[in-house]
């Protein structure tokens, strides 16, 4: 260990990171090994220094005023589900189902986050929002995959690639094992880790989380591209014949996993990269918008939009001109993913309050103001690299309800996402011919339909036509795995 220590100490000194060894003499042999093997030795100081300088240069540079260059999405690259005919949507759905039936579709789930704002340190996908079924986000999405495979027919199966982080990987793996992968074959699911990046102070000095451990953070959802290559998943996709990928975040409880209409639209348009959006109706809603800038498509964050741009409306229909709200819902071809895997992604700086070990006092400090930065990559930063980019606008009430906060926040919380599910599923029953749906006596309309019974409201007539329902309602099918969850 002495020789390894000397080598690493020299490297750290070269890059002004010697403080990482401040407490060496206080550490146990096990802690010393961890510091050298899993922390310090794995840090590429040269690459980190270059990344820090590049990120800070981007953060402090004078940003070009995008507002004068923005154009809304061109109509030939954009389809609204609300404006499409039933025949158009059915045609696109059949194209998507055919790709699923042929085994060409995979799903990439971005599941590296913890439920910190929900009051939980567990992976967010394990969170139970309190539906009548008590199903977690992971279980709901797994069952949508199972149902969609049945709708597609034949032997087609949807490969599920789940990107975790160092903070969620083991718990996610154990959770799926404990729940028998929610009825999916274990070899259909592939967990892989996104990379972590050391947290640094404003001078680029790496922070210590413990005296023997470097403070790290996931490299953002844009880390997906390098991780897919480094983990050999792109090669696996080629071997398995997967050609089209639907990528989305774990926290959207209404997500249409591997949506065949979205897949079909992108395939029909020969897109190598696509995005599903929802209509942004309030100028101050905190979502980025997909726009055209200098002939390329990109996401412009809401904070970058001037008030004049954000409030601009179309004279013909009164809608916001820039209303293609980004909801982290994407389509890629495997060919595109392979092409951009080595691309140097932009780095975004997030100033954070990062707990750290003070190398002078040895005490752990929990700062009350930002004291360092986390460097992140964003999944949508590859949009300008697409050769053929398209967008599909879904209906918010059918496709998007994000779980981010505790109920005390009042929005994007367990109560709000439950109610969004209840409203949608109540609508499904009414559309299927239910004669009446009676509330629970207190005005609540707790109404849940298992994904194993219906993926998106289809084939409910036999269960609903002419029926009267009393809330709370939970409809499922005979082969539901009641032991899971």
C-alpha cells in the first residue's frame, strides 16, 4: 500500500488535491484501502480539472441572447395527438406495435435519483404514492410493459434498461429481486450505473464526504450515453436486435411506457431522435420548451426565456407560441446512440449546499449557503446532433404527472399524482360505458385500474359497460400477482 500511496500522493499534489489525504494517519487500514481504491485512485484529476474549467467557463460566459433567434417547432416535424384523427393515431399505433412484436423496441428508464424531497433516501422508483393497489412506480411501469407486450402479440418483448446511480443501484437490484421482477423474466431487465463525478468547491478542490470518502454526485441524465457504451449495452442491443429506444424519467406516474403511438410516429418519420412534449399553457410554468435555434432543435430552459418570449401567443388560436413543454420523454435509434456515445457533452454547473469534512478542523459541515458545484450533463443536449428530429405532443392529463415533492408542497406530490391517476381512470370507465361512478361519501373519487387490465383505457367495455361503481375502486384482472408490491 505504501508504494500505491506514494504514487497517488504525487498525482494529487500535481493537481492541488493533496488535502484528500489530510486524515490518512487517523484512518483504519480498511478506510485507507477504501480511500485509495474506491475514491482517490478512481478520480482522473486531469480529466476532472479540464471538466471543471470547461464547466465554469460555460457558466460564467456571457450567454448569447437566444430570444431573438427562437422559432417554434416546424409543423412538418410536429404532431399533436389532440389534433390528429383517430385513423392517424390507430395507424401509428399499429406501426409501433409491429416494432414491439418484432422485438425491436427497448425502454431506458432514468432511475438514478432518490426520493429525498419525498422524505425518503430509497430509490424514487420504489416509492408508494398510496394508490388503492399500493403499487410503486417501478411496479406500475413493469406492468405497463407486460400489458403492452400482450397487446403487441407474438413473441415480441420489450427490453428494459434501467439506469441507476451509485446511491440507488444495490437497493434497486434487491427490490426487483424481492418482487420477482414484477412478473418479467429477469433476463429482460438490465440494470446499469450512471457515472458519478466528484463534487468540488468553487476553486475546483474536491470535497470530502467522510475522512476516507470523496463527495460525489451522479453526472446527470445526460450521462446515459457514455454509460450505455461503457457498460456494453449498445453491443447488447445490437445482438438482441433492438433498434428503437424510449427513454424517460422514473417519476412520471402517467408515463406511457414504450408508447406505440410515439414509437410509430418516430419510425414513420424516419427520426433518429424524437421528443414527446406537452402543451405549456402558463408562461411561468417551470418547464423548458423545445425550440428551433439556428436550424437546430434544442431545449431552452424557462429561465432563459424573456418575459416577452414566454408570453408571446399565436394570433390564430391564442396558444403560447413557445409551448412545447419538455417532460424528459425521448426516442432514439440505437444507431444514433452509438454515433453520439463518444461526444463530449456540455457540462452544466449546479451550485449546491454540499456537506463536507473541513480539512482544518476535521468536523463535518452542513452549509447553509451553496459552497460547491455539481457538474451535470443533460439528456436533451444531443438534440442538435440529430439528423432527423421530430416531436409528438401528448395530452397532459393522459401522459404527465411528476412526483417530486412531499405533500406539503401541494404540487408534484403523492396527493397530486394520485388524483391525476384517479381522474384519468375515471374517464376511462366513463368512456367504456359505465353508467355512474359514485364518490366515497366525502367527495373523493379513488379510482384505479391495473395496468395489467388496460394499458391506456382500451378493452374496458366488458368490465364497465352499464355498470355502477362505488369509490374506492380498484379494477384488475384474474392473473394479477397480488403477492407483488
